[in-house]
C-alpha cells in the first residue's frame, strides 16, 4: 500500500514538474551572436522633419564561420526581426523596399519582417524612413533577435542576435527630430 502511494505521488510530482517547466527549457536551439548585421544611414543625433534614414538588415543564409545554411536547413522564407526598434519609429513615414512590416498585439506594435532573397541567398529588410514627427527618440541598437523556425519543429532551428553597426553592448542611440 505504501509503495503504491509513493509511486503515485512520484508520478504526480514528475508530471507537475514537467507541466510547470517553461516551454523554452526544452528548446536547445543553436544561438549565435553576429554583430553589425543591421545598418542605419545616416546615424546622427539631430534630424529635421523631412530628413530620411535607410534602415537595412541583411542576414546571410549561408554562414561560413558556422558552416550552416539557414534556408537549406529550415525552408523559412520570412521571419520577424525581433527587438528591431522599428516600432519606435512608427508615426513617421516608413516606406518598405525589402521585407515587410506588420502590426502585432493589442498595442498594434509595428514589427519588421525579413524575407528570403533566393538570388542573393540572404534574408533582408530595408525601409526608408522620413521623419515627420518631431520629438526625442531612444533606440536600443544592441541585441536584436532573428529566430528561424522550420515547419517541422516546435523549437527554433537557429536564433541569431545582432546589432546596428557601430554600436556596442549597453549603447543607446538617442536623437531628436526638430521642426
């Protein structure tokens, strides 16, 4: 009788532990830090209404130093550029040339998506942003996340963290737009 109670209690404890464990604890996706895959031109501290910047992200599908090919291994044709801070530029005129944007969540947050270019074998996003809203802006340019998840996996196949070229960990790109 005691053995049966102990076995039942043990099984219940194991099941509770598995149920309470967060999903990402089971995901052991390869994570890579590849800085400077995003560029913003020009980077300045003061812009005027009507000034423009070009925001570009280019992630190669084949990464020689890691000996991987993201597209061949996952088949992913588009993925979100997480933490890209493009939402902080929302309200200004944004013209997307490569990739696309989408609004997500209850707050209708603007998010950038990279799309696969089979000719150049890269994932890319590019937008021209014309400042139409005066104000103070703060962009956190260091570690933006790009997750590549194939259809046959619950876990991401690859997780890449990157940054805006020219910034270091902990940097904040602060600028203002004046009339």
